[in-house]
């Protein structure tokens, strides 16, 4: 079941204000793809964030610094202070922690190329202001991100300048310092999807270097799935094991997000053709979104198919936001590589 945000206040909050809301929004103020997203929970209410990304022209100069905050009570999106910097970014990583939004890395795109940047920023919603944090040690974009104990933020893998990395870079929000975790033994990937629930990191798919560099595109889809268990006494110590493949094809830039309450990590959309920011694959063929939505149940270690024919599928995501009543997907690319500003809510239950 797929719902637009105009129904979102009625879904997530049973308050008089929510029930009285009659004029929510169905889209962001502007279409955006490859935008970073985050959620903050405060006394049972939710604030959702969309940060930067690329607009409908899908050109290097369509990347924006714009940022939006979506209020779950009124259902309205408002423009907040733009992300600092002379240029916007795509493929950045964001997460809500300690009542604030943390934003890391991504790519600055320019005519004829682009580069990963080490920028790290902190947004304080109460003051509508951004603060600069210590740079990410290795500049990276298209990494997986997760939060442990509402203190440690994990960046797993990603694409740096001239190479892919398997690094695990950990930011301690209490000490405002970076340190390294045990790297994943799997192939270095970018555009992979995953999350951190409890002490468990899950990441899947993405793109890897083509093992046959003499034939085909530089990057090809990875089909590997990995689980990392964090040591309770040492957040840098991670025990990695390979998981069975998930249902469906290997995919790139799937929307993903985790829920400790559900003990699950959710995945939707993405494309089986790794691609550039304009939606054209590294093989020169247009990429199209997958209509597959599924989950990994952390406690049981099992995959679960939620919907193998999700309506209006999208790709080119940096995450999805898990609420008690649904999975919120903000922006992305629809069929035909069309950038969208839609805000959709998917059911967390299997579509039988």
C-alpha cells in the first residue's frame, strides 16, 4: 500500500492537530534525487529531513544546497537553512542522533567530473543552524550509515577519490572524534544499502569494480550481503559474516532504513543497473527502478518479501525513514529516469 504525505499526519500521530490537518503536501517544494534523508523522534513526534540532492535537469549545475524539514503534525514541508558550502552535494549520508541531524561526505559535481568531499556538518533544528564538525578522515560518498547507542555513527564503505573503500569510519558524537572500526572483508562497494539495529550492521548490494577491467563497464552490481556484530565493550570491534543473498536481483542505491522497535531493516526500490547521477548506467544503458520491497529480520536472520510489485517504484536513494505506521521515501528517480519530489509511505507488512 502506497500513500502520499497528505495522509501522513493521520497515519503517524493520533492528535487533534493531526486529525484537523486538511492541507498537507504531496511533494517536496522541488524534485530531488540522491538527497540525504534523516528522521528525529521527539516525545513521540517525528521530524523528517531532506538535504541537498540533484534536481530535475540531472546536470552538474542542478545539484543544490537546499534543505527541507517535514512536520509530521501539519504534514507541511518547510525550507530550512541551506547546507553550508559553495556547492551542493549528492550521495551524502545523514542520520538523526542526540536530537540533531548529522550530515557527512558526498560528492561535489562540476562540469566534466566530480570529487568526494570530507565535509561533516551538524544541524540544530531548535536554532535552524548548521555547525561544522571534524572532517571525515577519508572523503567518501555513497556509504552506508548507522547509529549505535545514540552516540556512535558508522560510515561503512563507499566511493572515495579514485577508489572504493571497505573502511568503517566511526564518529563519536560525545567526544566529537573519529576512529576506525574493523573493515568489512567483502569487496569494496558504493551505493550499497543498509542500516544498524541494536548491535547489528547489515548492508547489501551496491556497485563494485568490474573484475574484468578489459571488458564491460568499470563498475558492476554486487550481490553480496554482509552482517557485522559490534562488540559491546569496544565499538571499533566488528565481527563480520557473509549472509545469504536477499530475494530479488542485486541492486544499486536502494532506499533502506532500520527500526529497533521492529527489529528489522527495510529495503525498497533501487536499480539493478549501477548508474551515474543522471540515471544512465556505467554500461551506457538507462537504469530503471525495481518494484521490490523487502526486509531483513535481525533476530531471526531471515529475509522477508513485503511487496514484489510496489506501485510507482523509485531509485537513486540515500535512505528511507521508518515510522510506526510506514516507510517514508522522499524523492528519488521514477521510471524513465525522471526526478521526483514525491513523498511516499509504504506499508511495513507483507502485501498478500
